């Protein structure tokens, strides 16, 4: 449809008349948006339609008319008014200057977002779900359960370490008797406070081992080398299979490598996290748990900022954020599944 | 099922044997989680199952076994192993000390959350969706479009002001010729920078009017009186109808009054918001837009903190947060609808 001054004026008149009709039906001054001066009001509505930055005014006016219209008791009159409202709204939405214009969509971001409705998974893309979470929010359980329900792989820091160790062991043709290596990483060490660790057995490092590590990591500090190895593994896996990955800045790594994924952050109010950690670690006092959560949050923030330059847990750095205290572990899994599964239809 | 030391030990043995079976099928040291010392490993697994705080270790071990198991090429062997894995996982999940315990769910919060899967809308509850948003994120358009698609009412600050003005006008039996009052609120005044306002026509206040206002608002500053009147209106409406409400701390007001609702926060990266506001307000320079967004964010933060004591836009203060840059306006509407509609089934 072509829009010129006449069609816009005709549309403005229809809006004015719809308001008057709603008013006539309700018979109360509470039911009127525009004053009785038809010509003046129509000219104002025309202005609102022509000036893009007036869209929100027109939107509130239309919302008020339809809010009022819905209260009309007479079924026939209600139907007539709502049909006209729907037609008008459609016409307004199609205006080149209407409030429906100026989308906030970031095409680059949406292209990488496998949940986006603009772009479905292409046949070559794998479904990679990156989950960041605060400690005590149940995020790991949510990720693990989701992976199990979707029948896809689940990766966390321990599994990455183990996979990398095995890949390296294979390269070195050193035979391995199983068991998990000690993870030399402040952040992960903190995670194990007060627990006996099958995943974190200590190992002595000899000078020879230290030299071997140095050449293996190309002179990088081991912590950075581990990060880069994990990053490479995440990108490789994302080209091969569907999976869920916990933490490791995986969302940012994948975005930087232009690999499609969904990024989700899971958290819960601090008090709720304290309660959960206390119920899981019954030997810790409340004071210890509070201190541990604060330390872990700070370490998470620093780790994320160090490797990505971004703020951890800030809404605009993720696609979606879920408060697990509102849904629980099972509820959060169901919520994510609903989005993924209806998205695929 | 009763769990005692024997059933737990039997389960640990099944886990060890499953790992060995996966290893046998893959024929590589990369495919083994536990070492060859069966007795030692079984005792460790038993410990992991009995000590609640070891759940995450067992979870990673199980995930690693199933990640490996999924790579088994032989269809028969794969099926056998995965069936056993499913049985084991179910048994582990049912352990009183398993990692599935210690849910993060806040029952009080979930009870108020109309999207929660634990509790459906009761027949008396209305679907009230509270949307907070950053300026320029398209949040208002998302709320308006969602309300229109769901055929429910839409309320924003202008509509609230108008409804309150009309209710008051009716009370005073003063006849009204329509048109919107000037909104005497710093925050909203800022929203109108650079736009000609149908919603914000100026009015002169006489001394008499000021005295009348004073008694009407029981001596409260008008800003607070407006907030309290709006709060009352939100609670009243929530008992009467389904609707969407933009901002106004509606989520906190409803939670404090124990009225079920869904709270959603919509935002987008700052740069994306700048681009969107510039495309909508083409007469503003980039510098002006950046300054305006920073000012508005600060005002939002202060407003929210003043009336609720909480941090605006922080993930744990909402049920769900959406990055509109990932989905666009239409995509965000669809995402919310998918959650609500599958939630109702």
C-alpha cells in the first residue's frame, strides 16, 4: 500500500472515529482519549504518524482506546469496534514511520544465535548451549539434566581437563591408569574447599616436568595455556556435535569465532544460593558459605573480565538469563526445553 | 526403593562396570573414567554417593562416561550401554544424597510466579506480566505487541496517569474534555527530550491548585503520591484482569502484595540501544543519544532503588531477562509467547 498525506489523514480520521465510537458505547467521559475538536485532534494524530519519534505517543493512545474498547459489554458493538481496531493497528504498524520500525535486532548477534527466530539452525550447525551460572544457583544441575534429557554431551571444567589430559597422553603415548589430575587453578581450587576430591588429587611437580610444561605451553603461563587449549577444544567440538558447555567463557569464545550457539546465564538471589549450598555442604557454617560465595563470585567476575573484557552476569552479555529460584532445577530445564523445542518446529 | 549400604554398593559396581564396558567397546585408554583397581574405585564411588557434597564429582564422571558411550559405533552395543546408563542415572537421581537434591527453588517466589511449572494459574489468578526495560531496547514495543497478540490490556506510565486523572476527575465531578496532563516527574520529563508531546502539555499551577493537591495527597510529595496511587491501581487491576504493565516497579509491588505475576526484564547492549534510539529520533546526534541513555539509566536505577531498595536490571531480581538484540522485537514477543503458551498446556 502507498502512503501519502491523504491515506495518512484517512487513517487518523479512523482512529479519531474509533475513539468516539468507543466513547459512545461506554457513555462515560472516562472512555475518551481525544477531545471533541475533531479537526485539531486529527491533525495531531497525523503529526504523530508522520514523525517517527512520536510513535510511542500514538502507541499509548491506541492502547488506551483498546483497553477501553475491551470493556464494552454489548457483544455486537464490541466485535465491531475490535475489528476496526485490528485493521487500524495493522495499517499503523505498516507505516514507514510507525513505532514498529527501528528494530533493536543485532543481525550479527542473531545470526549466531541458534534460538533466534530469524534464523533456524542450518543443517551444518550444531546446537551448542553455553551456560554461565553463579555458584549455588543449581546451574550445573540444570545443564547436566538438560543435556541428559536432550541426549547430548555435557562438558564442564573437569571433563575438559580430563579430555585434554587424555588427548595429550595419547600424543605422548604415555599410558594412563585413569583418575583425574589435580587442577592447578585458583578458581577451581576454591570450588573444592572442604571436599575430598577424586577430581583433584595432588601431584608433585619435578623440575623436569616444569621444563616439559614450559615447552608444551610455548612459554605461556600454564593457566593461559589451559584456557587456550580449552577454547580450541570448544570450537572443535562445536563443529562436530551438539552439546552443553558450562562456563569457560564458551559463549564469548564461540561468538568471537563466529560459531552459532545459545548463551544462557543462570542465577538466584544470594540468600537462596546460601541456603542451597548449606543444604549440599552440611559441614559448612553459614558464615563460611557466605564468604565462599562472595569469593567465588569475585573470582568468576575477574576470570570472565580477564579473558573476555566483559562483565560477568550482566544481562546484555547473554541471550537469556533465568532466575532459578523462580523455577527450581526441574522447572528451569523445562523452560529451556520449551524454548528450544518450540523454536525448532 | 530403600537405600542402604548394599544397594548403594551394587549401584557403584554397576557404574564401574558400565565404564569398563564402554572402554571395552571403544578399545582406547581415552574411553575410561576409572582405573583398573575395581575395589578401590567402587569404594570411591560409594563415598561420592553417600556424601552429598561429592555429587558434582559423580555427575562429571557419569557425564564423561555417557559422552564416551555416545561415540560407540556398533548400534547394538550402543543401545545396551545407553539403556544401562539411563537406569543408573535414574537410580542415582533418586538417592537421598544425590546431586539432584538441594533444589534452588524458592517456594514463596515460585508460588507468585505464574510461569512456574510447579504451580499453574489458579482459576482466580490473572496473568499479569511485568516488564522492566532499558530505554532503546525495544521493551515497550515488545510489551505492546505482546499485549495486542494476547488480546490483553497494556499499561504504561502515560496510561496510568490518564486513568488516575480520569478516576479523580470522576470523583471531583469535573467534566473533562480529554487530552493528557503534563507529567510532573523528572524521569518522564527526560523521556520527552526533543519531542512535541501530546501526552505532556504544560499546565499552569495556581496557589489554590497547589493547596488542593496538598490535601489530596495527604501531605505527601506529589511524586510519592503518584507512585502510591499507581501501586494501588496495579494491585486493583491485577485482581480484575489479565494485563501487561511496563515499569513502575510493578513486579516488586505485586510481590510485596503476594499477587502472582511474571517479571521480565528486557535490555540490549548499549551500542545497540544507541543505534536504535538514533534511528527513531533522527534529529538527535550520537553524542546527545549517548548522554540521554546514560542519564535515563541512572534515573531508572535511582527510581527503582528509591521505591524498592533493589538493584534495577540485576538478574536475580527478575524471573527472566531477555537480550532483545539477540531476538529483535518480533522474536522477543514470540519467545515470551512460547513460554507462556506451552506453560499453559
